[in-house]
């Protein structure tokens, strides 16, 4: 089987599985919560984008994978993870700009992910030995995409009123 076909099957199945988990279990559980509270578990998965930095480690992928691609992926993921941690702390501390930090994190993360997908196709990255990075892209990236979708849905959807928020906090 061609590597890109195998990757496509794995990525699609992971995306479908995470989508089902999200809409069967996560959305119903978070739907009654205030936006700031519901965003926290959705952001945690982005805090672990540090795993994308693995591609920067010597020998993590084949030497034929372009250095520019590895740097873009590694530092993009590390930056998004840092933004996620910052947004989580801001939400926890009830910082006024917390929602703006969530927006920054999810937009930067989505741009990074979309760019990585485009560049990986352009550079035919899936024809090289990728080691654990294959698993990261085939299993973890779909989770990031689903989480990002849920974050966008919460950011763009209506928020609960302060009265409802205080009632839920009890």
C-alpha cells in the first residue's frame, strides 16, 4: 500500500472516531457549562502539542525530510502549546483577556496545522521514514482538529448569562 494511502485511511478513521467521541460524549457534557469553563478541557489537548517538537530531535525522522519543514512543524507546535498553557492559566485566573488568548491559540494552531498538512503534501513527507511522528500525525492531529472545531463552536456560540454561570458554579 502506498504510504499516503495508508496515512489517509489512518487519519480519516482517527478523525471519524474523535468526531464521534466529541459529539456523543464531550459536547453534551460541556454544553451546560459557561464558556470559560467548557474551554478548559478542550484546550488541554493543545497544551500537549509539545509532542510535535519531537520532529526537531536528531534522528526522529529521515534525514531526507526537509529541514525547513521540520523546523516549521516543531516550532509551530511548541508555540501553540505555549499559547494553550497561557490561555489555560488565564482562564483559571479569570484574566480579562483569557478569551482573546484562547482565540489566539486556536487560530495560530489551526493555521499551523493547515500549513503543515499542505507542506507535508508538497514535500511528499509521507514517503520518508517518520518514526513516532507518523503516529503523532495519524492519531494526534485529528484530535487537535476536532478539539479546535469544538473550541471555535464555543467561541462563536452564545455564552451563558452571569446568573446561569453563578448558579452552575455552586
